[in-house]
């Protein structure tokens, strides 16, 4: 991490040279807006905090929906497997940016439900748009994890009188879940980086705030602002990558 930080600072120095000091001062004064969307860190919900919030909610939604979709991929019925496989492949192979644009136009800004009017903010559209492809990826991880358990364990459990759901719940999943965790964390790291795309939905994320600041007179520090954004994303995603490697090493040591 120190190497990346030093590299970004070196790039900043090479670009601004004598203006490096003023550029750092400008970044310090704009950091509150970029990180929280408000001056003086008075509130959160905009800027980088919006990226974090969108990724956390999308993670929770995709974990539940992906598990359901993954269960359909290993269903006993061939028709159910084909239907769920079609949905998974469609979502998994659709470009994230296209899905986000589709959510922007397909989902209305207001929905009437039970006589009440609910407003669907750009952030809600961003969460839904990112949850769809991540759900498909989590489902594929679920299917792969379950199918990595030897078929003999299914047969042995059936011989003991276990039903299919009992075998899945009490025999297969306890062994498969540890194998799924590194892959799911990799998917979540990609999701977090992918939140840089939610600017197209009109969400006040860090990219949106940066564009406003640059258009408002900070254009001479545009490169510094985007280097700062690169650093912030890296600082948040790097621990996830390190935790994923730690899980992988631990799994290899356990299985050895």
C-alpha cells in the first residue's frame, strides 16, 4: 500500500512540480466534499460515503438474491435449472454500465404503493442496477461451491435417509461455504470498484462531486482530484484483497 501511495504522490509531484504544495492544500480543502458530499464533514450520504453505502446495500441484497438464484441452479428439476441458468447468464454477461443506464430509464422516479407515493432516488436505482450482476456472480459462486463437494457425500447421506434439503443444509453447505468465501469477497471487491460507474444514474457519488468541483473553478487541480479518488478507492479495496488472500492461504493450509 505504501508503494502505491508513494507512486501516486510522485505522479502528483511530476505533474504539478512547484504547484504541488497548493495542489495538496486544495485537496485538503476539498476532501470533505469528496468524501462525504458536505463541507466540514457535517453529514454523510454523498461523495465517497455514497459509494460505500451503495456497495454495502448491494452486497446484502446480492447475498440473499444470489443464494436463492444459486439454489435454483442446482435444483432437481431440469426446467427450474434451465430457467435460473438463463437468468444468471443474462445478468452475469450484461455490461454493468448498460444495466445502470437501463435502471435509469426503466425504473420510475415515483411509485404508488398501497395508496402512498414512494420516491426512488438515483441511489436506489444505482443499488438495484449493481445488485443484479453481482447477484448472478454470487449465484455462480454458490453453484460452484456446492458442486465442488464430492458426489459420494450426497449418495452416503441419501443412504442414511436424509432428504435433499437436509443433505444440502446439514452436509454440503457447511463444507462448501468456506470454499465460497474467497470468491465472494473477490466479487464484492469488484462491486466496490464498480460503484465508480453509478455517476451515470445521477447519484452524488465521489465522481459526481469531483466533476462539480472541477466545473466550479478547481479545473487546474483536476488531475490531483482524480489521483485522490484513485487513492481513496485503492485504500478501501486493498484490505478486501488482502483478506481474500488470507482466506485462500488458510483454506490451503487446512486442506493440506
